[in-house]
C-alpha cells in the first residue's frame, strides 16, 4: 500500500495517543521511570542502582521524540508516584529527574550543538541550591541548618560521633556533592539513552565528546567565586556549593577537549588512563586543574578565519 494511502486510511480509522509513537514513548517512559523510583523508595534489592537509572527512560523519550514526549512522561510518572508512592518521592522524582530531563532534552534539540545542555549541567543544580536556600530561609538555620541535621543523622547511623568540625566540613560540601552527582547522573543517562536510541535506529546519539561550553559560561563561576570570597568564614556553605556545582561543566568541558585532542595519538590510552586514575585518587586538585584547562580553552578559543577575513562558522 502506498504511504499516502496508508496515512489517509490511518486518519480515517483512528487517530489518537495509541497511534502516536511520541505518546506511546511518553507513556512507557513515565511508567518505567516511576517503577524504578518506587522500587528504590520501598527498599527493594538494588534500589540505589535503579534509582539512579530512573532518568534513563525520560531521556530516551525526550531525545528520541522531542521535549513534548519528555513532558508527557513526566506527567504519567508523577501521576503513578502520586497514587502509589510517598509524597517526598514525588517531589524527588519531579525536581531531581523529571524537570531536568525535559529541560536538557529541549536544549539538546536546539541548533548550536550541545553547548547549552552542557552549561545547564551547572546552572540547574545551582538554581536548585539557590531555590532551596530561599525556600528554607525561614526554617531554623536555613539550608545550612537542614544540612547540619542531615549530617548529624547520617553520622549517628554509622555510629560516629557528631563532632562539630566533621559536621561543618560535611555541610560545606554536601549540597555541592548532591548537585555534582545529579549532574553526572543526567549526563550518564542522556549518553546511555542516545546510544540505545542510535542502536535502535530511532535517533542519532549526541556526540558528547564534541560538546563545548558557550563563551559566556565562565562568567557564572567567576561571579560565584566572588560571592564565596565575600561570604563570612564558617557560613559560606551555600556560596561554596554554588561555586563547586558551576565548576562541574568546566570539568566536563575539559574532559571532552582532552578526548578529542588526543584522538588518533598513540599516547591517548596512557594520557586518559592517568587522568582518570588521578581523578579517582586526587579528585579535588585534578578536577580543578581540568576545569582550569577548560577555562583556558574557552578564553583562548578563536573561530578560524576564512580567506575573505570573516570568521568561519563552527563545524558540527
């Protein structure tokens, strides 16, 4: 049957969500993501692993069928969790996974490459920290007070004394660590979703190794650095967390640059292997060095000129 005739017959016999691949993808993604969250919330085996995989179906819907499918998946997943899960689980799903997946999917479909999604990996956690600080401003101690109580509770569960210095050290980086791991979960699930969709022939996988931050991005960590330096010592947990999460995209930018610039060279495995070993053993100094390299790449980067004197458009 010709394609036009088939489309006309499909329009006569019935149109609706059950005949729309985007709606079907949204429904499946929402249900699977909600089930993964429920499995974790109810303490079943491998719950933490399934929890961090919850964004994967959302990214598959968003990357493969557009941001509208991701929004539909959010609605279906939120409805399932509203009916079956704890109230806090619904908020965790929406704020930590669903909304970021929809925003990142929409940004990935824009023209201009993966620069904006890469920048959002720092902007979204920073916005979450700032929003939490404003929301908890009237609670005892604000966001820092909540983090202190969480740190003391965690230490008691491990039979460790809640030493004031240890609690203070944990509080200073706890929000940043949460934002960092969320950003890694987003990019890892988006990468896996792209690979699965590419193998299925639905959509091409985003080339994350070619992602480069926009030239304006270093302004944000520079402003966060100024806020941290101006903050009072001992009460700078929010400012430090903002700085650290805004440095995360620079770290990923630096890794992407190193991956592309060592491609085809014989020393590539040695260089990249040593880099990742250093990140595991000496994470903070190595990550700061890679972020500094990324900042230098952004500042020194210039678009190549054409023979006519005009800047050539960036290659895709």
